[in-house]
C-alpha cells in the first residue's frame, strides 16, 4: 500500500468513522437522503483541526484533500461518491464552503529561485568533503537543476516519490548509443548527450525522453553529473532498477537513498552564508527550489515559454508561478524598452466625422438630462 493510500485509510478509519459514530450515523450515510450537510460538518472540523491528523488548523487545500479521500473511499467500496450531485459535479454547497476557506487562507508562498552561484558554492563545499554521500548530492544537484526536477524525482521526498533509475538514463557519443553497464568509464565520461526516460513521474508522458548536451563546463553539466553518478553506482553493484539518488556510505553497506532534507540543509547553509547579497533568507529555499531555479535560469536566458514548458513538463501555464518578475536580469531594461516600444504609428483607419457646428440652426438640439436625485 502506498503512502497516499495509507493516509486515506487513516482519514477514513480514524476521522470519518469517528465523526459518523459521534453523530449516530453509519459510515455510508445510507439513511440520509442528502449527505452533503454531514460532509460540510466533516470539512469544518478538519479545517479547524478537530478532525485533522496533525491536530491543528489546516489550509483549504488540505481540507479538500480529506474530503476527497472520503469520497474516493466510498467509490472504492462500490458506493456513490457523496460529494457529487446528480450530474457528477461537486455539490455547490461544498464548492462554496471551500471557496470561503480559500479566501480566508493567506496567499500561497512562491518557491524562491536561487542564483546559480548557490549551486556552484554548494558543489565546491561538498566536493571538499569527498564522501560518498556528498559526491552523490553534487551530482543530483546539477541533474535536478538542468532537468527541472520535482523533489520526488531526484531524491526520496516521502509520499508519491518516483525517482529516476539507472535504466532511465541513456548516453550518446555523437550518433553512438552507449551502454550504461558495458561501456567503459572513459566512454561514458566522453558522452556528448544524455537523456532521461519518463516512466511514473508526474506530468511526464510514459516513454518520453528529455535530454541535454554538454554545458561547456565539466563542473556544472547534466551529462557529466549523470555519467559520474552512473559510474559510481555501477562500481558499487547497482542494478538497472537502482534509483539514481542511491549511494553506499561504505563498500560493504547496503544502498541508501538521498532524502529531501539532505538537499534542503545544503541550500540553507548557502543562503545563511551568502543569501544577504541576493536578498534571500534560509527559510525561503528548500528542496523544491531546483525546479524553480532551472525555470528561472531559462527565462533569464531568453528561452521562450513553450520550450520551458516542454522541458519542465508543464501541461498548463502553471509554470508562470515558478517565474519571478522581480528578477533584476529580466526587469532592469524593461523601462527603457517600454519607452522605445511605446513610439509607434497606428495603421490608417476611418476618419472620424466632423463635430456638429453649434451655430448651425439645423443641428438637432443638445438634450442635457436632469440630475438624478438618487445619486
């Protein structure tokens, strides 16, 4: 059972059943013609923390997830989802209640992109440590940055993690495809292009490949990082199904996986040491910042939004939440460009009619309405 399924089971067994028993109802609400009021009570008590798993007030989105878990459990047990009306849509009363909660919530915090200097500094520090864990973190930092990865794709981020595995990586040297396990170390390190194949990752088309060529530097390059990580893992006995975020602390130990906390800690140290120069505090950065940072780097480099969406696998314009117009690189020249772009000549259009001559006795009278006494 996955972590999400376990959580849904806890919500059903510990929270939904508790509510129903306290109200003297069976858990399927079979004796009620209209179950929506009970769902609204459940939603309210989750919202204020009485029925929340953590025991404190939750945001509207979390409360909605609790209710969704209950509705989906009904469906899995062969019953109708009580949230839905006769046309299969969420009941209007529930929608209105959730909308009210969302208005109460503070605005969502946006992920803060990091300057790439943070990644360079973090990598240099980790290379000096020269441990299996620190070197694996270096490789995954650049892989996550260049491929705009979500946390669960390059490390163990808990619920719904789908890290890439060894057999998801493909190397090419020119037109020649290399074998991850049979090609020599020198051949892999001389690869000119590397791709990742999507399997169960979010928003990725199964079997789709996304690749990068060399960046021009061996210290910050997706191809170099992937090659080094694959070489390290295969030398330690990895198989095709070993996650890329794995490492062995000692030659005789089992494989461990890098967790999101490892990356967050590294980034926050850099923010603590150097964030003042960039107006960034440690609390603003986390493991999710790699995706934001990669998207912002492409945006600042002038890459068009369609290509950013393709590389980041955004199926909508949700990527705009990852781009910050506060970036000096983007905004510094906008005022000058707006002034120069504001000078233009309109295309020819129909000439407006001449205004009527008030001295013309044949002109229709001008009627001025009386003042409205109610305004």
